[in-house]
């Protein structure tokens, strides 16, 4: 699916498509949101899950790999 077509879908359709077809990459927390990063069909998707309300708040797409920069601090590399 193209990113432009994905963005035309409802929030529920976007979430369902991501969970069925996406590759989970990472998670971060920002306030009440648990933000999960996925990769699907040549673009990245962040799903903002409101932990307080137990619901998806919004979904954001990225064509650039720069979207994973906020997740890099969670990666631990030991030598």
C-alpha cells in the first residue's frame, strides 16, 4: 500500500493494517502515550497509544528513516 493511500484511511483501518502487515521495530514513552514504531510497505508508522484512556490517539507516517532517531537512546550496545 502506498503511504498516500494509507493516510486516507480511518484511524481504525490504519491501526488494523499496521498490526497485520507491519514489522514492529521499537517503543518509546512520552507522557501518557506509548509510541510504537513499525515498518510496512516502504514507510514507517508510529502508533500513539494513550495508556490512560486505553485507546489509539493517533497514527503518524514517515517516508524517511529519520523517524527512528528518538528510539536510538533505548538501544544498548555492549562491547
